[in-house]
């Protein structure tokens, strides 16, 4: 799964790296090294702007935690931060978004906690945090879905009545990461960005062919300090490595 990540790449750099054609600087977000569910995030997506005919690649500010269009309340968001790749095409909460509202979330990397059982077999297990990121240091392009939700208690013409939310697609963890957690976010390589973002691909069954993770070996996992476990902590030092021995990790 993915329940916390770091995102500090400047929007201007995301625009260049992801060939973004439309971006409103007013939607700039401050760097964050401890993004949590319901926080705002930057996402790359393609939509046809109002009054135009062709889709445009855009950088948009969304809220992490998907709220289905039919949901009565946005409170469901905290439970829908991840969508499983093996069922995303059929789950009512995700299948419409998966069919035609796919996006990419550029992040530095994500955090995952490994459960360490006491050697004695008694007592509570410990949680050791890791920061998972690309070996080459490039932004990690997480596969995401986005959805529009309208607060029907607000006037139909009120722009504040709309909420645009997103979720991160997860898949089985590759061998290096499996000892930490059995699942990992699905991330994509640049040569697959166009297909994933293409709104013209609006058939969920056909889109399933895109749910393929890159070959293993592009990611590395670094043990980090326990401070990341508190969402009030937010600074670059959260991604700094610590010695595995100090944190009691398995490797």
C-alpha cells in the first residue's frame, strides 16, 4: 500500500519532465516530505478544456483520497487512498475513473513500514519506516485515478461545491520490497505515460493492459527515522537514511 509520500519537485520541473502543456501557477504547492491522506497533491492528467476539442496535458492540484461521484459525503476519502490493480476495473468506487480518468502523481518516493516481530516471540511488534525511491533519483511517477464529486447541498453554480480527488493504484511488491510490505504503488516509465493518460482509452477492460509495473531494479528502499510517523513532522531530513542496525530492520 501507500499511505505517506514525499513530493518536493518544483512544479516548473514537473511541467518540463512530463511535457505538461497547461498549468496555473496559482495551483503551486509547497514542498512536502510527509504527504498524508486528504492532503493536496499535484497530478498530471489529460482532459479536453472547455470549448476545445483536443485533450491537453495539465498539471492540476487534487486532494488525495478518492471520493466517488455517487458518494453522499467526502469523508470516504481517507479509506480510498489506494486502489488495487487486480480489482480496480470492477470495483464500483474506481471503475469509472479507471476507464477514463487516469493520472500520474510525481513524487520523490513513498514511505512504507516494515513489521518487526520480537525475537522472543513476546511483546508488541515494532514498525520500521523505509523510504522507497528510484535508484537514479528521478521523480517516481505513480499511477493514479481521479474523480469529481459535487456537494449537492451547495448551489449548482458554486465552484466551491466541487471536489477533485485522487487515489494511487497499487500492485504486488517486487522481490526487494516484499519483505517490507506485500504491496507497492504501481509506477510507470515515460514511454507509457501517453497511453496511461489518454482519455480516449475509455474501456476498462482494454485499460487493464496498462497495469504492468516496470522491470524490478529501478527502486531502492532506505531505512529512515521514526519521525516520519508523525504527520506534524515535515522537513527534508525525514528522507535521510539511518543505519538498519539502529532501526532494527531485517535487511
